[in-house]
C-alpha cells in the first residue's frame, strides 16, 4: 500500500473535497483521514472498498498505482470523456447533493458532466429518503415512457459498472449518440456488447446502444412530477411483453448476421 496515502490525497483534491467532507462520506473521523493521507495508518479492507467506491476506481488501482504520474489515465481527467471520476457536490455537512439536469441543460451536460465547475452550477437538492448512494436527477421529455409524463424529474442512482444493469429495469442512459434518455433497458453486453433500450409506450420502437457509446448510467429510484399519471393509458405495455419484443429483435439481428456471414 505504498501509494495509498498519496493517491487518497490526490483523488480527494481532484474531487475538491475537504478532509471533513471526505470523512463524512466515509462516516469516519477527520483525524483518521489525516492519518491515512500522511501514511501514519492504513485503512482496513472494508474501508478501502468504501474509499475506492467514492473515487469510482478499483481497490487495486487505489493501492497499487501511482495516480500522480502524468501518464495515469485517472490523473488526466477529460472534461467530456472521463469515466474514471464521478463529479459530485456536497453540502456543508459533507452530505452528497442530488444535482438536477433540466431539459435546457441536457446538451451542455454531455460536455460538462465530468467538469467540476459545470456540475457545481447545476441546481441541487436532497431527499431524506435517499440516504446512501450517489444520485442525479434528470428532467425527461416526450411521452415514450408513459405513464411517466413529459417534464417529470427522474432520480437515478449511479451505476459504476454497466455490466450490473438488470434487464427489464428502468435507467437514465447518457450516451454520445443518443444523449440523455430514460428507458427500460435489456442487458445483452455479454452476447453482443449492446444495450437494448425500450419505451414503455408501444408506439416507440426499441433500439440498441453500443457499450462503448455509454458515458453514464443511472438506475431509476424515484420521480417527481406535478402531474399524476393516467393508470388506464392504453399506450402502456408490461415488462414481460417488452422483454419478448427485445428477444425477438435480438434473434432477428443474430439471423441477419448469420446470413451475412454465409455470403
């Protein structure tokens, strides 16, 4: 763990966290953070895993790589393409805020989502019912996810590894090609390296997104709306029916590939 103390100090400063704020995230005393960063003590494995999660890196990288080196991919953060560091803001007590990305800010978010200064300018709030995890809120447009109405704010929990996406659940997907979308997602990463995005409104066709195109994933946990959904909407379709649609679409793609390979 020769690199641990330098890496902790470097990454904490990149996230613009004070030792007090960082200690609050880890639910430990500030004096312990100081001891770890000065190399006077070493955290136990459970705390190491928690520290790595805050920095969105692996424990191996945290304790084994020199993140102060210019060549380090984690040290050279790109303001528009980085997937290594998730930018979050905190209140004076060190509690994470929920940043809101309104429709008018959606285009700017594509370039600024990893820029600390940009994220700090977003509206932010907190919900007492969401105590653990890292969350972000997105205002959605269109009627593709009825009965969730246009203008609804969907609150998502950050998904660190897209391989953990659970088929049939709803997510906010931030991708280079499609921008910010709220969809029901089916995970075919192992089979084809793709995610299938499906609308609950049957009037919209499902489509695929390459894993390499995905910038952020947020698992939907709650929504805020001033309009009540119409539970009798005939545009809705069950998750089982949507799974069948995706399965059929996937089979068609495999058949087309097979036919192409024969030629």
